[in-house]
């Protein structure tokens, strides 16, 4: 696993987890959520990470809560600058466009 460097010291990383919050009807992604756990730290369970991701959406998406889903992904699955969506039936991450 990698190390995290900051403020002049290097800390060992235990895990990096990621998930996306998406609309189950059309696959639109509303939020990408990542959790980095350092060695010796608390690693959240998938359901805890999902609850945190939904909390980050805040009240602006309250009306859509019933149609939102969570997809756990590899933390490097999304390339910055590219658009993604989730295939609603297969529940897999798809890159939009070239």
C-alpha cells in the first residue's frame, strides 16, 4: 500500500476506499466519495462509508433520496476530467465519451 506524506512526515496508508452516489434510474453520478485510512486508524465498513457519502449530498438532493444508489469502486477507477455514469442494470462504472 502507499504512504501519505504531509507536514514533513510520511505515514503508512492502510486502505483507500471509494464509492459513488448515483441515480438508479439513469446512472447519473451525484457524488464521488473517498476514505483514506492510515495504519492504526479506523477503517469504516462499506455501509458507514455509504451513509457518509449520502450525508455529503446535503439537503439539495433530498427529493431524489429514494432513487439514489451506492456503488463501491476502486479508488483509482475514475480519471480526473472524464465524465462517468453507472449502468443502472449492471451496476458498473462506465466512462462517457472518448
